[in-house]
């Protein structure tokens, strides 16, 4: 939290603790991903009786970690590389509950990006002050020339400089990111590296992503924050480094966990709810549904009478992004010592990035030391069913030739399709944290919150907001939140951009 212009969103006022109430409220949190754990933390710290129900046998959701057996050997597994940016204030606040110094995270000083022609961009050494960070990145990029900067349509690109959340969605949500980038004459070669990385982090092609979402991402990481573009990564498997310590922290505050338990539906009852599971019903005064899109849709569809018709239609219309694959390989020889912990790729379909977990993850590092080999992880996003299973490995061999002659000692392939898709024109139709049903709130990275947050930080933020809304309904004080500025931070750029917008209107 080094950005002096970060925005503090004050906590709602009220009683210091729910134990001061005549009856201690009881809440059931369905889903133990980042959103559910943030909600559980926010409630438990204010004295609410909390029970967390999770269908998987581990915590963390899409950032979960677990152990598998391979020939009698324990193998640490997860769903792949995740970047904990410094401007993820609310996620980092959650993790700081178990370690205020966040020693479970390790900095990644650079993450180079390479395109199909071998041109390399880097974030190393960029100034942290906007807009100079974006300007220097563009001018030193091999895919971006000064003449390209001159040709960009200042009027059409004005929303990028004058981002204001949620107003930017009303300006740009009606078009897709690819159409918007073409309309401002952003050079195609630079577009692959400067913007495609963001769109594919949503597991979507640019022609399937809202331009409003892309502009917000540009604001969060470039023009809106001076935290910089360097991020941290977990220094051990996610269960060990993040979620087991948080579970212990919450258990000490009375939170109960039911793992490996599927919630079937939520029934309304007099003064509260019955959360139906395969093991019976849990009674609650309030429920937090912190689920992925498919899980939320299944529970709402099975819960007759929950919410109203409009809200249920919003849930039904939510879409899931195309599937992605995480391919982890244990090789019998090392990759070159100068390989970056993380490499983003464009123009190398279906491969989107390569990471070398032994550079940052203790379990992979231990295996590499013991065997002299390397652990490699490949991510491929927005896949279709026709993509060959070995296509990403072929790209790995081209980019890291030393892997072509290595033997695969062990491999794991995870294919999932459970991430939200933010297509054009859907922002105003997304469900929000609040619902028409008193005592029922939603949380997750697919849930709308009118703040400049995305990905893991959106999940964490909606979890805290869900807790705050329930606490406010009981007259209990909530938790303060922080975000990057909610509008473009440069007064000059805002003035120029707003003139362009008004001129276009």
C-alpha cells in the first residue's frame, strides 16, 4: 500500500461485535474460494457464528492447492500460476490476517512477454508513476514505434485516460475489446502484447471481452495505480502457504468447515434459511453464495422461491468462459538458469504462458534439487475441443529448446471451464452482491461490484462487501476496503479526455 492516492472506502458504523446483540447471528458461507473465505473472515471477526461449506476437499477454490499420490510419492498440485499484484489491497488484507508481513509471498521482479516473431517486452525497470509507466513501456517496446503513438485516435481512446468506475462500463461495455482497440488505431503487433495478456487473463479472446472490462484493467495496472506492474507469487503450494494458515486462524474464531460437502439448494424458512446438503440441512440467519458461475446457477435453479424472477434471470444469463488447460511437467533435466519464473506469450497458440515453479515454489524447488530436473507449467486459455492435447508442448519446445530432449518423469493435465465470461453488453445485467432476498448475498469474481477491481481482487472485494452488507443489516460495524483510484489520476489527462468525449457526444 505505497500509492498515496489509493482510495479508502470506510467501514459502515455500528456495534463493535455481534455478541452485543440479543441473539448472535449465524451465517452459512457456501464456497471456500477467495470470496467465501473473505466473507467468512469479515463475519467471524465481528462475532458472527459462521460455517463454511465447500464441495472440494480443500480451500481456495480456483487458487486451491492439494496433494496427490504418484507411485507412493506425495505430489503438490494446484491449478497453476497466480499473480498477487501489489494493488490487490483487499486480497492482501485477507492474507495479512495470518502474516502481516506477507512472508508467504515472494516478489517476481519481471515477467517478460514474447510474441510470435520472437519480440520481447519486459516490465523490468519501468517507472511507477502513471502515465510515465505506460509511456515508457510503449516507447521501449520492440512492437511499438513513436509513429504508432502519433496515429492513435486521441478522441476514440479518451476513455482509457479518463477511466471512471463504474461510468467507463456505461461508455464501453456495449462493444468488444478487439473492436475498441481497432477503433483507436492501436497497432496490431503491440496489441497482442499490451492488451491480449489482459483479455486472456479473463480466459477470453478480445472479441469476446467487454471493452469496459479491458479499460478497467488498463486503469488498474497502468494509468490508475502507482504500485507498479511487479507482482508476488506464493512461495509454497497454495494450501501450505495460504489456506491452511487461514483455516487455522478462522477455526480459532469459531468458524466450522465442512469440506467435500455439496450444497443442493437453499430453502427460505421463517426468519432465515435452511441450506440443504447431502448430509442434512444447516439452519442460518444469513447465507453467502460464493460460488463459480455453474455452481451458483445450479443452486439457484434448485431453490424454488429464492429471490425474484428478474434476479433469477440474471443468474441464468451468466456465462462461463471457454475451457483452459494447466499442463504441469516434471522433466529429468533442468531448463536454462536464465529462464524467467514466468513468461507470457502471444502468437504461440494455444500456449499463453510458461512458468517455472521451481523458481518460486518450495515443493518444486525441492524436487528440482533432489533430481537435477525441472518443473514446468504451461497455461492455455480459451480453448476449443479441437485443440490437440500436445500443441502447447510443441510451443514449449520452440521457446525453450532444451526441453525438447528432456524426458517427462511425471505430468498432470487439468482442464477446467469454470471462470466467468464478461461479454459486451452484460455489465448492467450481472447480479450484484446484494440480492432481493434479505439475508442472502453473493460473492465471487463473476459478481458485479462498482469498484476498480478484477480477478482475484474482485473475488476478495466482493467477499468483504458481502460480509459488510450482512453486518450492516444487524447494526454491526463493517470492514474498511481499499482500491486504486476510482477515476483517472491525472487531472490533465482527465481534462483532455473529457473534452474528447464531449466533442464526440
